[in-house]
């Protein structure tokens, strides 16, 4: 990257990463209170609703916001046309969802969902009002403002949600938290953004964004459906409590794994879009990013697997113990999300939405087969099958990324295998030496975590693993910059 773009990228990363740590830290604390105050069935009910809204919500944008970020030359007419289009579609979706609430309740055989769904249906409009402004912030790498907005809205809505849960509002505390977060986000985005929509609208402008945006929409639709189908199936076949246990395990897994690489992914897409025509620089950014992601991801996976029971009991109390089994298996497939997120960025940032869509279809066929076959053996059967499906998905990503930027598949595979081997080795050693530990949960948690961390870093340091060296190279300036600000 040029010095200026690199400086912009590092600054954006610092703000996005720091913001995510702050936001997820407070969000995590809030989720702990909510999990302690509410019942698993409450989380199961909200999961039933949000999965339907999540699938429908992808239609409110059809990939046009991403096209605004990816396109090099964007005119005011592009922004205003996307804004009015998103608002119109979101309104239609809100109305359809409101009147479809009885059908959703009949599907799950739970009439409590009717009013819940009707109230939450307004969230489509809240999301659409913000979409163009957020795309502008991302395009300009203005993650400082985005961080402040997300953190503030999450914190205030979370506090209200906890207060309502404490007062006995049950599942409605989760609904109010969700909607209030959206309302606050709208207010703050419009407060910080100088952009205001004019009265211009052009179908031609939408068509110019359509080629990239529509394929990205189809890819996003496939991804949204297949990442939520497990909730639909479990919600249909099992009780709200079982779905609540599964939702808590999956949310905890995604919380750690997605945010291990989330900041890097948020910044990389606009950065890569700016250098997409300079292949050597593009290749260098991707390989270093892959190394850093592998180092962080397999470090977190090893620790999470070792301390899963202690972590869940400490945070959410023993009533959530049934989540431990789900969580441990989910951790084993957790490597796929951050690695895949990077590799699909290769295609999206270079504007190859056709290859992106084809890749997503291949992966969803694999995940669809697992959904059909896995649930024949129950939830655990599906989760174990997810490990194999994740391996195949990562390999498909490697094949497409390798072809796109002319890097051999082996160069992509090596850092993944090396860090996976180190993580597995460290996990086995710590598990063996800690098997007879008879302490309270927090002591066992600390002992296992410290042992794994020391082993993991020592092995990477002794063998001068490239992923570790990339991590040190990129993060030393960040840490130094933070320390200078404190002084």
C-alpha cells in the first residue's frame, strides 16, 4: 500500500478494532446479565423471529450499498437513488412481515410470536434509513464515527434491555433492546453524517450498480438463508429452550471468531478496492492478512475449546450447561468464518461478482447436503457434519482466490495447516496436564488459558512461523501508537 493508504488503513483498523472491543465488551457484559435474568426459552423465541427477519432483510438492499463502496466513481445520483430504493423496499417488507406474523406463528406452532413479529417488523425501515450513510463512512474509511455510533447505540439499548429484564419483561426486553438500538443508530448516523438525500432519483443509476450489486445480493441471500436454516429447523423440531441453548452457543462462538477478524475485514474491503489493479500490492496485503487471521483465529479456537465449560458456567450460570456440548463442536468449525471472509474479499473487492456468486452456490450446496443429512442424527450430527462442510468451503474459497490473484493454492493452505497443527498440539498438551485440575471454574479457566497462550506463542516464536511474524510486524506499530496516545 502507498504510505497514505497504509496510514489510513491502520488508523481505520485501530478505530474499528478498538470500537469492536469496547462495543463487544459492553455487549458481552449486557448479554451476561440478560442470560442470567431471562430463560433459554426467551432467547429461543427471539431467535425464531430474527431468523425470518434476517432472511427477509437481505431484500432491503440487494447489494447496492456494497456496490457504492466498491465502485471507484460514485455520483450524487447513485447515493440518492439507492437511498430511495432501499426505503421503498424496506417499507414493503415491513408491511408483508406484519401481516405474515400469524403464518410465522403457525409454522412454529407458537402464537406468542404473532405480536412479537409484528412489533419487530419495523426494524427493516430502521436499517434502510442508515444504509447509504454507512456505505459512505466505509468507503471513506471513516471507522472512527462508525465506532462511536455503534458503541453508543449498543450500550444505551443494552442498559434498557437489562433494566426491563430485571423488571420481569421477559422476551420483550430483547425486542425493545433490538428496536432501540436501531432507533439510536438512525439518530446518531444522521447527526454525524453531512450527507442528505436530494429529490433526485434515477433507475439508470441503479442499473449501473446492478451488475455488481445484484450478484452480491444473491450471494448474500444464499449466505443469509443457509446460516439461519439451522435455527428454523431446530425451532420447528425442538422446543424454544433447546433453540435457546443452541442460539447461546452459536452466538458466543460467532462473537469471538467473527470479531477476531471482523475489524480487518471491515477495513480490507475498501482498501483492497482502491488497490485492486495493482496485483503485487494486492497479493502482499492478502497473504499478510491471511497469516494474521490464522494466527489469531487458531489461538482463540484452542483456548475456547479448552475452557468452554468453565466459560459458559461462569458467564451464564449452570442453567446454560446444555450449551457447552453445542459450543465445543461449533468451535471445531470456527476457523472457516474468518478465513473465508478474507478469501471472498478477494473476489468482491476486485469486482468479480460473477465468480463470487458461483463460489457461494458451490458452498451452499455442500452446506445444504449437511443440513439434510446431519439432522438425521440430531443437532450434534448436524454440527459434526458442519466441520467437514467448513473444510470444503474453505478449500473452494482457496481455489477461487488462487485463480483470481494468481497465487498457488499451496501458499494459501500452508499457513492454515501450520497454525491449525500448532493449536491442536497446544490444546492436547494443556488438556493432558490439566485433566486432574480440581479448582473453582475461574482458577481452571485462568490456568488453562495461560498455559495455552504461553505454549502457542513459544512454539510460533521458536520456529519463526510467518503468521506470527506478520502479526508482530503489523501490530507493533499499532500498539506503539496507542501507547504514545496514552503518554
